[in-house]
């Protein structure tokens, strides 16, 4: 199946954790010239900036427990003084905030998630992206629609990967991640080399620490509580919703591509 170049500006690929989003994202990056923008990678990138700076001070001093928010950025900069280079100070502060919430097991506020997301989205001039992991809430969706309208771009479609909980749990427990380059494999459907090595960089792949059945069921419930209302909100705003089956009878790259393309054609987008 050959595809002509796409006029898509941005696509959302959404679904339960473990539903099979990555193979559908790969369809858009391989066949439509889009690039993946993953919220998880964004967070890790900013947290790496914070970690690489090797800041030894107490970051709790920057958080106002009475107001349940960080003190103003200019005050954080004043306290940091010359310990952090001016060329990275803004990204360092974003990484510091992300590190604080993640390391304390706290919910990351929409306002911070939006800031981290926009920082990366702006680097592509707000287009040419497959958005992965964003938006997760209605507040984030509202921010995204406002941002794309202001920048003269748009969201062309939501591709919803549907899958049953039990199938997701079974599939996810077989997923392996390369800790070096981030490549994703599956012991049955897309096995790593010799069952344990990344086919891209050769590093030994791992099972993610949060890929336990208990944590998976928590993420599945969070999807129902937060993400499904977000999908309905975006659909009601006129963004086409394309549904594609995550658990295909035959799971090959060609079968995945066909399921996505068929869905786009059915929605009149191809």
C-alpha cells in the first residue's frame, strides 16, 4: 500500500495505556511525514536538564505549601543566583518543577504540563506532529485548541485505538523498552534481538517499572475518568474521531497501516 504525502498538520493518537498506540503513531511518522511528540519524553527531557545541572540545594524551598504552588520564577532565579547558567535557567526551572511533582508522586498540574508541552510544540512551529499523551484532561484540550487557533494551525483528527482491558494487560506485560534509545518491543509481536536486546542500539531491553497489573488497572481507570471525557470534548468541538481496533486478528505492520488508513478514509480524511 503506497500513500501520497499528507496535508495533515497535527494528529492526536489516543487510547488506553497499552492499547497499541505506538504502532499507529508509527504509521503516521513512516507514511505521512509527521513526527512524534510524546509527553513522557518531554518530561524526561526537562528532568534531564535539571539532573544534569547537579543542583545540590533543597528544591522544597521553592514550593509554597500554604498556597500549594511554586513561588514565582523570578524569586526562584534570585535564590539560585549564579549557581545555574543563564542559558539554561528557564528550562532548568521547568525541569525542577517536573522533578518535584514526579519524585513526590504528585499529580502534575495542567498549567505545568501545558508549559512543558508548548515549549516543545513551538520548536516545530506548532505543526507536523503526532501528539502522544497530550491532552489528557479537558483543561489541557482547551489549552491545545486555543494554542493551535492562535498559531494558525489545527488538529486534523483524533485516532482512538480501542482495546479491551484484559487484552491490554496481557500485551503490556510482554512489552519491553530500550533504556538507551527508547525503542519499544514486544516479546511476542515485535521481539527484541535474541529476546532481550534492542534491534536499534543493542542495549538490553527492560520491563517498565510501572508495567505491573495493579498499576495498569489504575491507568485504565484514569483513562475512563479523565481521557474519555477529553476525547468527547474534542469531538464535540468538531475534530473528526477515527476509531481503530487495537487487537487485530493478524498483527503485522501492514495490517496496522491498513486499519489506520481504512479509518481515515471512512472519516473522509483520505
